[in-house]
């Protein structure tokens, strides 16, 4: 072995030695994962107060909603007094939960707690002005809402005169009542014939100028249902804020057409293509969804 080779091997050994030591030190290094947010302690009354304010602000943000379906009574996020809170179900509550935990662990309860309000039932939760609230209308959700409603057969009105009898109209409306009983809404019915002066038969669906004076002549808070010969092919139509019309010939059950139009008076739009739904257009469905019941009851109590 010549001097050069010796030197070479020595160099190799030194590299291997220090390399191994380096590798050992690297592998044996203590694993220190710095927390992204170092734990903060809130030992003072002042910082606890700050944390309390922060929690309340976050809870307020979590209460933001677009519609009723967003709002839930949170199982996890309670107020600093342990009372229930509204939370948007889509809100990520991790930060709030951490802060509340921190508060509960490190802060002496410094807020003066009053007894918690009664937790609302699911159907009492609503989104008003983008905030989850208790729906005051739904609180009486189980109470029946009774609305005055006048059935108007159009008589002595030429082209508009209905072929329906008073008895026929009263009988069909019984079924309309049954449909709306799902929502706890009932109608106190009277029957009063009406005359339409304007003798021009409707030609365009949705354009019924001859109803203008009839609607304008009503001066009560009742709902008005007009039974008329024809509506240019429509089954029914909304002709005023509390006024609907139903044609003699309907492509769906006449009592269902009546109930559907009443749904529009209650602020309900058309349901997507759903055979079962009362608010589907041109179908015979009779079901009213929970959300629709909520909307309809709210509106019904404003009539
Ligand atoms: Zn409709």
C-alpha cells in the first residue's frame, strides 16, 4: 500500500466517521414541533375579559345565516354561562371551541350569569336579517291558524260565468282544507257570488285585467277565491295580494289547483320537479314541506 492510497483510505475513514456521527446526531435530534399558535394563558382578569369579548364576537359571527336551514342550536358551542347558542351549521367552530375551553380552564367565571332561556325547538329556529333567531311565529307552531276566506262563484258574467254549483265549490274546498291542514292552517269559509263587468274573454295566460276592479272592490282581510269559466288555459292564477282564481277545467284536481294557488298567496314559489309536492307546477302532489309550512304560517299570520 503506498502512501497515496493510505492517505486516501484515511480520508475515506474520516468521512465515514464524521458522516456516521452526523447522521446519528441528525436521527437522534429532539423532535420539537413548534405550535403554530403558542399556547396563550389568560391569568389576569383583564385578559380573561378580552378572551370573553373575543368569544362573544366569534359566536356572533357564527350566527350569520342565509336562510332558515342554516341555523341550528349548537350542541358544542355554549355561551360563557353555558346557555345554548345559535350557530350556522356550516360555520367552522374549532376556534370558538378552543377559546371556550381555554376560558373555562383558565379564567374564573367573571361574567354574571342569568338563567338560560328555554332552548327553541328545531321548527322555531329562523334566519331573519341574516341572523339566526327564534321565530316568534313558529312558537305558536302547534296552534291552528284560522283565516277568513270567501269563495266567489263568478255568476251572471257572460263569458266568465262558472259552470260550478255552490255545492260543488264548497265540496271541492273541503279537500283544499285537508291539504292545508298539514300546515295547521284552516279557512273559515263563506260563499259570495261575484259579477265581472268586463266581458272580454281572456286570451293570454297571466293577463286578467277584468279582475282588477273585482280585486279592488274587496276591502277586508279575507282571502278571496274566484271560480271562473276560463283563464286562457291556466288551472289557476294569483290575481291579487289575497286573491286567486281557478278555472272550470283544470289539468290537475281542482281542489289541488286551489290549494296550490293559496300556497302562492302564502309566499311559496314553485317546488322543483317533485311529483309529491303541492307547489310543483302542473302536478297533483299535495305535500307541503317543513320549510314551506314555516314560510306559509309566517305569512298567514300577517294577513
Ligand atoms: Zn303555481
